[in-house]
């Protein structure tokens, strides 16, 4: 596979030929296929949707529905009624957590299990419910190889546990967790939620194979626009839930003293939705299909991971948070250097037009558990090249000297 076959699809690099962008875990760059489709939509077809009686609105509604149909296909959902669009992944989890509470699925004394590697987006909403109604929140440990500690899971998975909410891929270590082990142990009275924000850009995600009850991810990490999140849930559970928000298209009728919520998925989408951003997600998934799907992404993924792991060996002072084989990680690498602050490293790299991220990466409990104050993170994607990796390590050697 040519190491440059995808990069020309992304105008950001044509307009910034010096750019070495290694921060895709934070947000992905956009292919011209997505950018041009959005511009055409605004110029030709844009209008508000729902209750339309004219052609532009009808076209926009078709775009919105087609976007959800594409998401349904990509995650192997049963119906587009199960696909809910929100503002981002964080918002999706907040809506879900609060809706589970107001629908009676979570009560005082119930327990939520998380992994210690979770992003803050999958921690704080549960801590809010801990303060509000008195649920318990416990964290599952990881082993020395950064895989899930299943002994710790079985120990903590007692009768009080009503929700398990795990990330599929860590945004710090790149570890791909074997979540199929979880559903094999899951009781029927437990709701299983998967954070797929880091997995969707890199690999095929199948909600049926995971046997999840809910799954959420954000669009901008998979080459679509920001301010769009996706929440998927099993229809039989969603149908019995109240939305924590309401109004607009989320209701069927309103009287002075009462209202009736709408059918799925509208009851969870109050107000005017992100129509144009839904188009960008549709086009982002179409772009993935056009480059031979996830097979092409995963193949290139392994090439760059293998090359990076070899380059790391050239710098003995460099500490990688987690080292493992190619089959259980994505192309995310978090590093630290003794006697260097990660922010200083990131700023020095930025002077050489190399974009990385420094800090705790919204995973402070993991950093505290590991005893690492901060790291600088290099994250790759299909538009990166071996030359990008070379430049990163060459500049790192200069900084150390």
C-alpha cells in the first residue's frame, strides 16, 4: 500500500505543506469529499426539516435520514429509530445517564461500573448522579499489560450493579478492550454501554457482536464536523425511556397541563437538529467506503504502528505508556521523558510544525493510578506517512540533546 495514497484527499495538507498533524485522537482532519459536499448542500439544498411542504425541506430531510441509515449500516443497528443525534459524545452520555435516572433505571444505592481508563465524558455524568441521587461509582482496574482486569470486574460486579459503561479503545494507550468478555458475564438486569468515540474512526464496530444496550461516539473524530454526537440504543429499552429534555419535535402534542412525547428517535432530539453536520457524517462514512472500508484503514494502521514501535527503540530515554502487539491497539502513543514536562515537549514540537497534544488527555484517574503527571500524545491516521513519523522522532532527538 502506498504510504501517500490518502494524504492528497485532505486539503489541509495542500494548503499547509509543512504540517505534520499527529493529533487525530483529539479531532480528525476532513477530506475534500466531505468539505465539498457540505459546500454544495449549503449552496443548493439547505432548509429546515420536519413537517415540510416544499422541495428544499424535503431534500434536507432526505439527507438527514440517509445519514442515519448510513450510521445504522456502519454499526449494524436494527433500525434508524435506534439512532439519536446529539451535540457530541459527551452530550450523548449526559442525555443517556440523566434519562436512565428519570426513567427509573437508576436509583439511590445502585452501582455503575467504569474502567479506570475512561475519558472524563464517561465519568463525570455518573459522578453527577452520585451527588444527585446517591448511586455508587466503581472503577475496574487494568493489568500490567493494560488489558482489563477481569478478576477485578467479577469481584466488583455484584447485585447492586445496574450499569456497565466501558470505552472500547483508550484514548491514552490505544488499547482495544475485549468487551465481548463483558457481555458474556452480564446479567439481564444490567445495562451495558460502550463508548466508541476512539474505535469508530479506526475499526469496524458491531453493536450486535458487542451485545451492547447503548453505544455512543462523536462525529468529528471520524472526519465529520464537530458538534455532532451519535447515541445508539436498543429499541426495546429506548421505547420505555423518558428523555431528560423535551419540546419541539420531541413531542406529539402539548396542552396547558400536559404533553405527550414523540416516537423514537424524535423524543430524544428536541429542537432543530444539526442537519448539515449530519450530512458530513454521511459523507465521512461514504469516504471510508470509497477507500475500501475499514480493511484499508486497519491495514495501514498496522503498518504505521509497526514502524512507530521500531522508531521508539532508537530513543532509550523515551517512555511509552503501554507496549504491546499490533492486534490489540490502534495508532495512539502517549510518551513521557524524565526531567521534561510534556507541555514543554509539545511546544518545542509545535515550533517545528509538528502537532501533538500534552496533558492528561481527559483521563486523570488513569494518570493518577499510573503515577504519571502528564504525557505528550502522538496519534496517527490515514493521512499520516512514514515521513511524518521520522520527523517526529528526529525532532524529539534534538529536544533531548
